[in-house]
C-alpha cells in the first residue's frame, strides 16, 4: 500500500473533488485518478460513489479514511524520529591535547554517544597549534586545545570551557617551598616552548625575572610530569583540581605564581561548521565536568 496514494485519498476527502486535490498536490488529475484506482485494486473495493455529480466517499471509503489518517500520521512520526537526530549523526573527527584525552574526554564521549548512538566519533591527538591548523584545513571538525596564544585565521573561533592552574611540581624531598626557590636550586624540566602552554610559562618566567637551569625540553605535559616524579628536576605543569590532589600525594605541588596563573581550555572550530549543535553539547559537558570538580 502506497503512503502517497493514502495521502491523495485523504486530500480528495478534504478538498471535495479529484480536481481540487490535484491542484493541492501539484499533480495532474490523471495521476490522482491512477493512484486512487491502484488503491482500490489493493483494497479490493471501490472507495467512492461515482454516480453523484462529484465523487463522494462511500461507506467503505469513510471506514478507510480514519485509518488512513492514522497510518499517514504514524508514518510522519517515524520520519521525525529518524531526522530529529540528524545533527548528531555521521562521522565526527575531534582533535584533543593529550591531557584532556586522558581526562575528562573519555567519560564525556561515552555520555554523548549513549544519548546519540548514530554519532561516529574518532579522536586525533596533538599539540594545540597543530590541532588548530588541522581544524583550519578541514582535517578536524573541532579540537579541544589550550586557548590560542597567537593570531588565529578569521575563519576560526573558540569557546572557553574551563581553566587549569599552573603548578611547580617537585619531589617531596626538595626543601624549597616557593617557585623561585625550587627553580633556582634545581634543574628545570621544561615543557615545549613551541606549544601554547609552553609559551605561556616561558613568558611568565621572563616577567617574574626567573631564569631556571634547564636540563631538558619535552613535548608532552605528561612526560614532563613524569620526569619530575623521577627526581630529574622541577617541572611547571597545568593540572585540574582532581589531578593536583592526586599528584600532591607523592609530590610537592606549589602554585606557580601569586595570583594563580591559568591556562584556558577551549574548543576550536570553524565558523561555517555544520557541527554547531554538537560543539555546544561538548562545550556544556566540559564545563559541567569542571564544575563537578570544584
């Protein structure tokens, strides 16, 4: 049974004639008549009294009309179910810096995919600057990075999600309790100066007149933290509150500066992205996660 034929049947009943229905549907009268003929053949009965001046529904047609309306309405509701999630379906490629990829991104993706199972998410890791370039080139749909520390193309925008304070991290047996003392008396394990977070730290060190004794430069905040844990020097890393409390169990964790010095985590995306609704959902989830930790 054709949904189109049922629509035509309902329209004839509403408009009062085949001619009026054809105008309403944008069909020829011949096409309307053909659809009704096929519908009557499928039903095995005539649905109209054709002896009258204008075709009128007979008793079988009247009985079918209410059911036809229900069938068409149900069909339309099925289409609505399918298309209501269009903005949350299809392949989505997200870029993320490593620290966010460890936490909180996995739990956020799990929650979003539970609610939107047709969203096919893949993750690419990298440094903030390279992820920003990939977004601009259309290789990523959006990226979670440190807030830009350089001029971005006009096509790129970002939403700030939350802040992470910078801390000086050192072995517990280091006696000094201040940033200046720790960096003046021990080797400095430096995070990559080409990374946006690394640039922020480097500028702040210069502003504060601190010239640490650098022994190594690493391109991963996690690796930088591990070197400090191995007593190879003092590191400066950005930590969310939950991670800071965890690290403080085994390491000395001192605020990098007073007042506290932060990096902002943000979502970078192109202004013409088709994923604006999904981006807002991730943005809200990241903000909610941070609020739950404070």
